[in-house]
C-alpha cells in the first residue's frame, strides 16, 4: 500500500487497456446514447454508461435476465428497459 502526503492510502492504482464503443439508438419512447466499455476487470461483464442520464451498470447476459435490473440501474420504465434489454442482447 502506498501512502500519500495527506494521509490517504491507495488501495490499488492499476492501468488497463480497454475497448470502448459508443452507440446511439432510438426506441419507441426513448433515445439511448451509450458507451460500452469492455475490460478484463469486471469478470466478463461490460460497463454500460448511459451518457444522457449519467448512470452506469456492470452488465452481463445474466443481468439482462434479472427482472427490474435495468429499470433500477438506469432509472427507466419497463418499456424503455425492454428496448434497452433487446438492444444489449444483440451485443453480449
């Protein structure tokens, strides 16, 4: 562990190459502007960032199956979550 001058401790300080994909799509009720970040850090899950709402979630194919997960993570309604789920299913 490394100590900083002001008494704070780094728990880790690692650098990793990532793959980032920026996508935008329009559903029936909402537009989604997303950044999808792939890295080995999250055990096969993708970091999905909604650039409009400033919300993100670590999502794998199992998370798409969990009811209410997308609604909670992105604070969207059921219809919007279904559109996002369908879209993400094509990418995972």
